[in-house]
């Protein structure tokens, strides 16, 4: 069988990103009472030619390294009718041949639940906790070259009211994302978002959507005065369409008006958008497009009141060549203006290209080869020209995955 299941493609595009979708055969599981348990293991070896994203105009030979990774995970899944619950536990250890002090081990746990209370009420819940590390970062290189460690807590809730086939239905949603760094290795940050969306079905499988959401972004360990406060709030009003017009295409497109407020500065606003489209011209091929324009945190200098206005677009294509071989390509282009005090400080362009090929050796075993090329161009518009940093990076990775 070399087909991709029909619109399980259903835009798993979350408004801000997209990944090529490759349908795979059931990896199998162990039945443990009412639970389906799927243990898995992953082994990786690769090469990174610019491990710390060093400026290629200042460093003739950026630090490079062979990369080794070993991971294990286990999913515990229970299903009853349309209700489904899943708990996933995982760990990943990475080692670098040229810099052992940068070695780290990440661990994570995630829970996802979907509850169909009745035909008119639905509830989705997501919870996550992780101890992770910022790979490619050496914020305290002089005293500690290890990868910065953080604890990350996430939660998401969505309540849907009204039949999915009704003329009108509504969603209420909220999410929380907090990242706390060990010691002073990084700037602790949190993002809180909540909102509501109304859907009006004016054509078969096509909805008019009106959405209002508020996103609060901030750093929790940064001391700043009223005129230098990195925290801010973004209120967005969106109007657009959701559709699954045919068996070949599904997606959404929304225009947005975004208002940004922060302590000590005037309110400002601009027009944005959120787009996600999945198109399957034939059963074995999928194109996906994701685009957004929004405000964002300026992670390069979180102690300032700087923020970004960014436009990001991702286009990906997945092709299932045979029942065992799948190829994919994804390209992301991001343009950012870094602003502070009403003035553009820097203009930044990021380009990422990823190529991969997966070989389904057996029903529960896959071997993958991937290549990622990243490039960043930055131009200072105000302030110190040396603050602008350019880099190029190539990463090659061979991965073997086994569902035990």
C-alpha cells in the first residue's frame, strides 16, 4: 500500500508552523489491560558544521562536531469510542565529539486527551513538562560552556460547543507556556494566551471564522523600568475561512488586526495573517503551506524592550515514492524587524531548507537521512553595527527508529 490516508492530512498545521506529513503503517503495540503501550528507541549520528551559530564574517572556522544521539520513549494510549487519552514519556541524550562539555540529556512527559461529552460538547486537554537544553547556545562560555538547561511547563485547553455539522459552533481556548532556566543561564519567560472563535457554516464543509485572542508575552527574571519593560500584550482580531472543500484540499486563511501594548510606550498596531493549506493532488503526494505575520519576543536581547514584527512562510512537499520509501522537502523564509522605542534596530532574514528520505525497513523500523541548511542575514539599522550577526549552518543526520 503506497497511499496516504485521505486527509488525515486535515491540516495538522497549527497556525504558526507546518511539517510534511507522512502516513506510516501501524507500528504495533503491547496490550496492557485497557492500555496500548508502544515503546520506541531512536539512534542518531550526524555532523554539524557550525555548532554554536557563529558569525561567519568574524570566524573563519566555526566550531563543528560529530553528533551522537540516543533516545527512548513510550506511549500509553487508551481509547473508548470517540474519547482518546495518551501519555508519552521520553528521553534523549546528545553527545558532541568536539565539545563533551556541551553534552546533555533531555527528558519529557506529555499528556493529550480528547473527550466527546456529547454531540454538541467537546473538550481537548494538553499537558507537558520537560527538562531541556538550548543546543547551539553558550551564553556563559567563559565560565560554563555547557548547554543552558531549562524546565518547561505547558498546558492547553479547548472547549467546543455545537455540532461540527451545525450552522453555528464556538470554541473557547487557552494555553500556558513557561520556561525557567537553571541559575542565570538564560532569561526565564512565559506566554499566556486565551480567546474564542465562532464558526458559521455557509457552504458544505466551509466555515466563516471570527476569532479574538489575547497573548501575553514576557520575561520573569528581567528587571526593567517603565521605559524599558520587555513584557507586552498582543490582542488579535481575525476573520477568515476554514474549509475542507474536496478530498484533496483542506485548510484555513485568516486576516488579522494585531494591537500591541506595553508599559511606558504608546499602543501600536499592524495588519497580520494566519494561513495553513494542505493539498493532495494524488494519493501519494502532499503539499502544505503555512504563513503568518505577527509580533514576537526578541530572544537575542531579552533584557531590552525590543520586540519583533515577523513574516514567516513555510512550504513543504512530501512524496511517498513506494510503500517503503518517503521523501520530503521543506523551506522556511522568515523576515523580522527588530524594533525598540518606535525605531527599527535591525532587519533580519532567516532561511531554512530541510531535505529528508525515510526508508521503512520493516513495519516497526525506519531509517532516515536528512540534511538541513540554515542561513541568517542581519543588518543593523540603528545602534551598534557589530550587534548584527550573520551565520551559515549545515547539519547532516542519519536516524534509525524502532518501535519495540
